[in-house]
C-alpha cells in the first residue's frame, strides 16, 4: 500500500493530501530514509513523521488489503515515540 494512503487508512492523518504534502516536503522517514508519497509500506517498517511541533514514530504492524473502518485502524500501527519540541 502507498505511504500516503496507509497514513490516512491508519488514522495518523485526516486526509491523504496532508500525508502527500508532508512526504513531498521531506518530513516523513521510513526506516530512517526520506520517503516519497508513493513509497510501499510493509509490516515491520518504522515511520517517523515531523508534524512541525510534534515528531512521532510509528511501527507498522500489518498492512490492510482494503481501507479499514475507523474502529479497525488502530490494529495496523503502533505509536513508539512522540516528542513535543519546546523550541517551536
């Protein structure tokens, strides 16, 4: 599944265009490499997103075959770390 579609499906971002914009700006990393919106997501990947003031790291537990319902979305990703920048 594409990165931008996965972030929307997992409930990390509200809109796919937001995920696309973050990736295009170089603010999303997959396994410590800058990711494009079209990057393929696999189970076990670590995704780090720089939202601006907040930096969050997620682990992909599973990749859905179709877009999940909202109550199913949490089983595909786990939050590993979340930091708030004080100097922002």
